[in-house]
């Protein structure tokens, strides 16, 4: 148990939840068939706005993080209106360029401290630890230190946020808006002819993805204590896309699985770190060859649902047959 409470493993769990949120953010844009590579840019906007509001303006963390998400959402309106008129690879290039523009602007602004980045960002876990100590539990609770309590509380909070986002995504998929998203993804022209306001729904998906990415950026800033322009480079944008490529982008569970795998894989491959990129490339080649739809697809979910339904029916049949067999005996 003590090993599981190691700060290193707890931090990995935090990053897994942050990446899960980023996976949900790209799922929203993919739900309308939009291939966006701007999530790293939106994440950086949320991270820097949240960090600056706490460092410069003294705003509480619980207000600064949503403000970062809203800032990313407002910026999405600027890029989203022209970008949603693009499709396929053109949209991907435009949003990737947007992410690089944001990174270069951050790199050259004085308030963001340029290439040095921002350090000393207020920590969520430390704030929670101080709050627990103020309640009179300065020596810890149930054998847990204040640091462990703070880290566990942050993980619980992040987990609840991921659960809420997944619940929201599932409900959205089964709603009128979700059906409009699916229609646009299947055939945008046919959806428009059928009366679906494609521009409006594509913008909504773009805003949802940007807000969640900005929220994840704000949370990441207050977990790592430091952010810099290199944290949101081209590699980060590709990594977020890989969550959907590996896990599958047609259902919300796909990016979640992809984020979990790609968060833990670097730790598993730490002993062969020099071959890590080669292993990543090999995995992607195999995925594109044998499983282009990702590890989880709608067919996968239907298959396991039918299996579970069949097993439940078998158990129910056996339960009904058992009393009849006993009465016959």
C-alpha cells in the first residue's frame, strides 16, 4: 500500500486523468468528422490563463481553472469560424498552424516569461494539504501524510471530472445534438440538405473540445507547478491525436483507452527509452494495418453487449430451470 501511495505513482495517475480529459476533448471534434490538431494550443491557452490569474491576479485555483477553459473557448471562436469551413487534411493543417502560432506568441510575450516559462504556480495538492492542516489534522489522517492526502484528493477530483465528461459525452451522443453530429460525420452535404445547420453544430463541437482542452491545461498547470512553451509543441498535438488513433475515435471509450495506454507505456518502456519512438511507430503501423478503426469501435461494444446479454439470459434460464428440477425430484 505504501508503494502505491508513492508520489511518483500518484502523479502518473494524475497525468492519466489529464490525458483522459484531452482524449474526450478530441472525441468531441471527431464526433462531427473534424480532424483538429489544435487541442495542444487550446490546452496551452487554458494553462497560461489559469497560471497567470493565480500568480499575477491572486485568483483562487477553483476559479482560475474554469477561466482558462473559457479563455480557450473564446479563442476557439476566433479560429473556429473560418476553420470549420475547411475539411479533412486542410482543417488539420490549419489547426496545427494555429497551435504553433499560439506557442510562438507565448514564447515571445513578456508576461508569460518567454522560453523560461512560468514556475511557482500554486499547487492543487498543496492547497488541499494546507486546508486539511487548518482543520486541525496537521499530523495527517489514518496514517496518511498531508502530501498523500492532497495527492489522493486531487486524483479523486480529476476522476470525478472525467466521469462527468464521459457521462456528458454518452448523453450527448444519444441526444438530438449527438444525432446531428453523427449525420455531419457520415455525410455533411446530405445532413445540410436534410435541414441540419452544419456550421452551428461543427462550431459547437469545436467549442466543446476547446473548453475541455483548456480545462485540462489549467489542471495540468496546477499539478506540475511549471509550464513552458515546449510543453505544448507539435509533439503534444500529435500525442493527443494518437489517443483517438490508438483507442478509436468513434466512441468516447476509445480515446480514454488510448490515453491510458500512452500514459503508462513510457513508464513501462523506461528501460528501453532510446527505442521508445521506434516502438511507438511500430505500434501505429500495426494499428493502421490490422485495426484502423482503433482498439474500441461501435462493433466491439455491440459484440460485448451481445455476449453479456447472452450470458445474462443463460443465467436467468438456469435459475428458472433449477426450481423446476427440484420440484420434479
